[in-house]
């Protein structure tokens, strides 16, 4: 029986490969028949089109449309690039957002079923709230103790503790540098640093784990400020950025004050010390990244704007040369990618027969029962 061939418009093929960041020549190395499809010389089989859709991370049904669809980010997009909006989201960003929305929807239903109380801190402030006041409230509710952070061995340990504090409070914190569990689809920190999905039962914060560890601390604080506002948003804000949107600027101020209160820094800062040694000392004291600390030294008048930019660029270049760790414990990495609170609830619900294993595997990004049980054991759900 001959294979069924299908009609696909050439502009839909081009839309798919450009959307995924390819060009015709580059993708033809993987799919040799592609140029002949594009030129109308041959028609692809349905199986071939399914392979093309997989290669370009495009929904196969979209390829049969008469014209490319208008894909929009499903939450407010507050990113800027050179002062302008970023129009075309990548498939990696969209798929990450959709997956997190599905996880949030599941947890919201779970929270209702288990009669969890709405979280009063979600939407408890506004952009009219003084940044110092809002940061103090975050610190109090999160039990974000500065003295305790100073006793942490490293600021990486402090970041891990920060994530656990938010998680235990009821925020679904997910940190990942890839789409789902696909190590071939790495997220680009130049496209986005994180996002917040506000909800009074299932607030979710996603931090781009492909970014430097230094940036992740600030991103988490920034996205938690969005949760306190009760405003969902996609962000690319960093310690040095000056976003034009009032919400992003406010969240930046709150994040910086949460991590390094100006009053505490003024008491500790030594203006006559050499910058490098003072920066390293203050980082050890406050357990934050050097990038955040540079910004706070500027905020108390210790650096001019030009000095800040020069020092910041130099420090960012240095951090990017530091090799990143590879490998590690799969189950610890996986619990960070999906969030401990979410993973524990989903595994428990599945073991109780309330959620299908098929759905749990999809939301967790796993495919084997043994992996599911081992993850549950690591998280203390399975004995």
C-alpha cells in the first residue's frame, strides 16, 4: 500500500523552521528532503511531516494551516531588549510556559480537593506600596532571616535555602535550564530569566536554570515580588536593568531590598576599602551574588553610574568563564526542575489513585515507573 502524501504550504514549512531558530540549509542536513518539499518538487508523507514537526518543536496540526498562526505569550510580557518589546517567542519558551500552566492547574485542583486555604500574601501589596515596606513583609512571611543567611557556608547554600523557604510557604518554585526533561532543548537566558504565575492557591515561580547562579537569586526574589503583587508576568530583569514598566521597576527595587537591605549595608560597608576585596567580603556577609552587591553599593552612593557599569560588566564576564557543574544526582535535579511541593503532591495523589500514572509521568517529565518510585522515595513520599 503506497504511503499517503500530504500537501503542506511552503510558507508553513518556513514558519516552522524559522520559529525554531533554523534556516533551510541548516535543517536540510537533518532532513535532506526538505528543500524539495519547500520548492514544491515533492510532497512529504504524513510520517515525514511528523518528523519535521518534532525536529522544529511545532504542533503538527499547525503545519496544515493556510497561514502561520499568531502565537502569543499567555501572560503579560514585561521583557525588553534594547528598550523594545520582543515579538516572537521561541518554542522553548512557549512550551515551558504551557507546561508550567498545566502543572499549576493540576495543583490548583489538588489544593481545592484537599481544602488548602488561599494564601493571603498573594496580591497583598500594590506598586504604590513602599519597596522597603514590601520587602520587609516578604522577609517576614518567608522567614528570610539575614543572620541565618550569614551563617550559610556559601551563597549557593543560601539560594537553596531561599527556594525551600518559598516552597514551604506554598509557592511552587521550579528551576530548570531545559524544556521539561529534554537536555537537547536548553533555555536561553537572553530570551527570559523567569516568570511568575500568580494564583492564591497555586502561585508558581519559574527561574531559568540556564542563567548564572548569580542571576538566579535575583530572579527568584523578583518573581516573588510579582506573586506578592498578585500579577503574573514574564521577565528578563536583572540587578542593573532599568525597566520602563512601573511593575518591573518596583519588583526590582523590592528584590534588591529583600536580598540586601540598605540600612544593613550602610552599617557594614567600608567606603575606603578596595572594591574587589570589599565586594568579596560583603558577598560573604550577605550571601548574595556579586552582581546584586554591586548594584546595592551603587544604591548607597559607593559607586557612580559609570563605575557601576564598568564593574558590573567585568564581573559578569568573569562569572561566565566559571565552568558550570554537570551531572549530579538525577533525583535532586528533577525535584528542583518541577519543585518539591508540586512533586510530593503529585506523587502522593497518584499513589492514592486520585491521579493517573500517565498524567503524573507527563507532568513530571518521566516515562518509567521505577523512576517515579525512586523520585517519590527521594522526596520522602514513598517508604
